[in-house]
């Protein structure tokens, strides 16, 4: 993790409406940043691209914020929060940051961040919260960028539970409450049932007691009736005995009813048994009286029966009253028990009703609370989503405004590109190349940073420039623009590529920023002398191949690109090669061999050589392009791609016509109206290429303008012969062999650098030849001269076999008359402008 040092407390306020955009890979390394990010951060784009995004992390931000950020975006969720970033100068700025995963085919390939100005309220809240978190406060936490208060685990769970968890909790609580309520109701119902059973049992016992009392009363009454039957019954002994037995049976029944049944029941009912005891005493009294009467009374006597009747009636009244008391008591107890049972049932009903009402209310409140909790669980994400949506809408509004600006900007760019393409096409003469050149260009953007130019010199040499500016697009295209005008102008004036290279380097070095250099390859093809000159500064090596595809020569870059070195440290000296057969020169920018395929890596030089060897000369360019497309497999190249195939043919000079020897009187000396004279000493000869300059002057003369090319060839050959052989004393035989021209030029440069004396005089004037407009060129050098008479006699046979002398033969063919004078150090050529 980057630990940025403490920063000064200087705040940088973001402008309103500014949107900072950056993209990173999965590790947080910046892969793109817009100009707003560059401006606000204070870093250059090169410093930001390829660097971890924590380069702008401020030490005042808590690590918890970034831990939450990475946790969120790694879960493929967007993160939004207020952040404090550090600028390069140590100051800081607050911004609302929205970071979103970038998906391709469902797979996260990186992250994009949008940041815009935070409100003062957002800044104050975030600053206070971040300070507390850094101080170790346990009451705050950060979740998906939001600052939240920490609650108890239960409250935290209740507040943060998902909708699914809330739904399950709601169902679980309701089912649990229903089960608990059911169990409680069963328990209460069991207790109510038990109380009811007890009440019913008591009521049943009371009814049984009442029936027993009545049965006992009936038995007593039966015994009394049996007594009466004894009194009034038959007088015979048998009947008497039968009535006595009935009386005893009834008495036993009364005892059983009273003592065996009624008294225990009364005791069970918690009723007084005094009346029963009194009844038992009355019964005993009746029995006593009965036995006494049977023993002592003559029941057959009327007075005895009257006495017995009185006793029985008295007992009957008393027993009846006592039984009535017992039945009343039992009835009263029965009524009381029924009242208690009714009251118990009423209380059970009230309790059950109240309990049911309470349960219903509890269920309603609990359901309401749980429903509210559940609804909150639904609404909270919606509210958060709504808040996020508001921010998204705000961002969309800002983006729409930006889109409108971009649309206007895009329209301006289209118009500027149209105008730029038109201007660049005309400046670089786009598409107007020599017929001997086949070319292919595929820019990485609308404008190409590669440029291929071709021009013919007045001597009909073919000059080619392949330039590749650093980078690509409009900035690279602008970088190569200064080269075209200089290249065309100097080529058309006849300057050599060494001088052209020096001029192009000087322009780039003076006019372009330090980091805006240009790799370039300059080529000159002299078909007459079968010489190829190449200067290569930073481009891939051009390949010279024969018709069989064999590599005859390649020119590896031994020079730095244009614009890096100042003029006094730059060398434009080319490498020279002499060819003896038809061949092709393959030139390409570094975007061609470095074009990368997702599967096969770079295209590579080896594959280029293989295609050249396996293709016929006419198909080589097309095969190279086809194989490039196949290699890229539909993917765009990351850099501009330029490719050129230059046909280089053997110049077959036609047989010269017999020389015309003009008579002196056919040339009228001094008949012109203009004349150029110039004398060059050793100091001027070292650096001044006078021929193109004089040619430019001739071009300005109306009549001679259209004949500037042959005049240039004549002037160039005569001047170079005077300088090379007359002043520098170079032997043309050095040119023999494959590297002869290279050795010759090297010796020429060395001797020219060491030259300290010598002189060349030039005269160019208008003359009249056979009544026609003509030009006379006279050159005199201070050298030793040569035997021109012998040279002229051998010239025709020697030139066909040697690599030198072709220039003089060309001058003779072009001139009306060519004559030498003096020691051979003076030569005059006449040319008719017709």
C-alpha cells in the first residue's frame, strides 16, 4: 500500500460541473484518465498511466474506507462515497466518487471512477466521520461508501437484515406465537374443564343427596304406615307378625338411608348433620315406642290405639319437619353450588374472552411491528436506491450536459478533421506517389502519424521519405507536417538526401517539443548510375530484395530519429549501394512488424522476409497486407501501419545519336538579356550546394522555366565533375564494386572537409543558337585538368562497362554542343530551349 506523506492543509476547490474520469485494471493500475484528472491531480498523463491509483490517496482518508471500497467493487457492486484526494503539490480536494466495475461478457475486467464536486454539507459530514474513525471510534462504520452508526448485534442484525431474512423471521415469529398461544389455551381450557367437572360433580352429589333425603323420608313414612297397619291391621297373629316384619324392614331401610347414605353425603357437601342425627334419634324413639307398645300395650284396645296414633302423628310431624329442613338445606346448597358453577363458568368465559382479545391484540401489534420491520427492510434499499437514483439522475444530467458538449465538440472535430485531412492531403500530396511505388497505410486513429512522400529531382532521381512520428493520431500527424514542404522543395531543387535530412532534422529540432521526434527513412534511387542511397534514423531496416525474394541489402538504423540532435551533432550521410539487377525496396514503419495478435504475438521481421521470399514481385505488397489482416484476426493494430514496395529497375540507356558539331557562327554570343556569374572558393565549396540554388534562379526565368530539369542535370554533372575530379582529385575508378559508390562518397566527404584551397567559376547566360533561345553554361575549376581528347575517344566504349562516365555521356546527349578547353579544366555546354 502506498503511504503518502502528510500534506499541507491547502484545499483545492473543484470547479462546478467538472467530472473527473479514470479507469483502472483489476489491481487498481490506471489505464485511462481524462484531461480533468490530469489538470486536477497536477500529474502529467504519462505519470498517471501505468501507476497505481493510490498515487492520489490522501493520508487523511481512513484505511477502512478503502477496505470497504475494495470489498464492494470486488463483489461487482458500485461504490459511492465522499473521498479526500491528494494533488501532486501536496494540496487536497474533496469529491463525490462513484466507482463501478467494468464488465465484458459477464467478467469483470477493470473499474471506472467518476468524481465530481462535493457539497459543503457532504464534506463536513465526511471529514468529521473520517476523523472519528481514524481516532479509533467504535461507533461508526463504512458500508458501500455510506457512513453508518454501529448498533448492538441484535439491532444491527434487525436493521441490516435482508428482505429474505426478514420474511423468514416474520414467519418464524408468527408460527412460534401461534404454537405458544395454542399451548397456553390448552392449559387454561384444561383448568376450566377441571373446575367445571368439580362443579358438576358437586351438583350431582347434591342431587343425589336430595334424592337420598327424599328416599329416606319415604322410607320413614313407610315405617310409620307400617306402624299404623299394625295398629289397625288384622287381629290374627299371622297378620300381626307380617306387619311387624314390615315395620322392622322399613326401620332398617330408614337407618340405612340416614346413617349409611344421607349423612356421608351431607358431610361431603359440608352440610350440617344435626338434623340427620335428630332424625336418627326420632327413629330410635319410634323404635323404642314400637317395642314398648308391642310389649305393654294392647293394641286391640281403642285407647291404646289412640295413644299410639298420637305418638305416631307426633313423630310424623316432627320427622316431616326435619326432612323438610334437610331437603331445604340440600336445595339451598344445590342452588349455591349451581350459582358457584355458573359464576365459575362466567369467569372462565370472561377470562377466555379477555385472553383471546389480548392474544388478538398482541398478534395484531406483533404482526404490525413485524410487518413494519419487514416493510422497512423493503423500503430501506428502495430509499437507498432512491438516493442512489437521485445521484444517478444528477450524474446523468451532468453526463447529458457533457454529451451535448461532446456532440458539439464531435461536430467541431469532424469539421476540423475534414479540413485537416484536406489540408494534409494537399500539403503532403497524399496519394500522388511515383508510379514505381506501391503503398499501404492503415492509421490507428483518424489521422496517421506515418507519412510516405515521393518526389523526382531535376536529374530524375527518385526521392522517398517514410516518416513515423512518435505516438499516433492528430498530434503525430501534425508532427510530420513540417517535413513535407521541405522534402518536396529540396527534392525538386535537386538537393541530395544528406542535405534534406539535415534540413528536416533542423526543422523538427527547432519547431517541435523535445519529446516529439520523428523516425525517418530517406531514400534516393539514381537509376542512371544504378545507385541506391539510404539514410535511416529510427525506422525498421528497409529491405532490398531481388526478383527471387533474396535479401540483397538491408539498412539497419545507425542514426537517431529526426529532431533529437542539434544541427552541429547531426549527420545526414547516407549508406550507398550499387545494384546490377532489377529489384524491389521494401520499406515499412515499426507498426507493421510490431502489430500484435491476441494469440500469435508480434507480426515480426522474420515473417516479412518469409512472405517476400515466397511471393512474386507483383504480389508481395498484397500478400503482406493479407497476412497482416490474417495475423490481427479482426483486431485493430495498436500503431499506425505503413508499407511501401519500390520498383528499382536497371536503367538501359539508348544508343546515343551522332554528336552534332555546330559551327561557331551558329551560336550568337552576347545575344541574351541576362547572365549569371559566380565564383566559389574553398570555404564556400565545403558547405554550399550551389547547383540547386542556381537551378531555382533559372526556374524563375520564364522561357527557361520548363527546361529547368535538363539544365539542372547538365549543370549538376559539370559542377560535380569540376569539384570531384578537378578540385578534390577523386578517381572515378573508386566507384567500381558493390561498395564503390559508398567508398567514393566517403572519400569525397573526407577530402571536402580537409579542402583549404581551390576555386570554381560558373557562368550561365542566355544565347541565341540557330536563331533559337538557348543557354550557355561554362565552368572553370582551378584543378590540373585532364586529357579530354583521349577521354572523349574512349568514352563510348568505356561507359558501357564501367560504373562511371555515364554523366558526361548524358550531358553530351542533352546538350546542343559540349566542348572542353584549356587543360581540360574548362568546359562549356550549349542547350537549346526548344
